[in-house]
């Protein structure tokens, strides 16, 4: 299992926008059923892609301004950042192979 970094308002810029490697940010909430389904997949892929991809979790209840800035209307919402900009997005639950394929395309 990998370790996803739990983001805060104070750490978002340093962890995501200024990251040397691409970043997957999992926007989620405790009350979201599909978020609980995709969470373990995101954690597993954090380990699989360790060193090539940083994986972060953003609880929308605690990071409302960040969620609003990136127009996160539905969760789970996975945003892929590359060089400080959104490079790709997955909204809703997807199986592990589809998520891995999306990561591979971002890492190029």
C-alpha cells in the first residue's frame, strides 16, 4: 500500500502546484459511498507509482475553497496535476485498470 498525503489549505500549493512530479489529488468526503470504494484503489496505486506520481487526498469538507477553485462539483473527483496545472480528470468511481491507464497517460 502506498501512502497518500492528506492536504490542507496551507499545504496544497507546496504539495501539488509546486511538485516536481505529477500529482493525483483525490477529492473526497467521509459521507461519500463511491469515495470509500475508490479510496483503497487510490492508496494501492500510490504504492505502485511511488517515485513517479505523488498521490494526495483532499477532503472537500475541509478544503472547500480549493474544491471551488477547481470546480469540483461531484465526488469522488480525481484531478491530475502536471507542472502546476490540471492535466486530466476522473469523476466518479472507476475500476483500478481504468485509473492506472489514466495515470499512465498523464505520466506519458
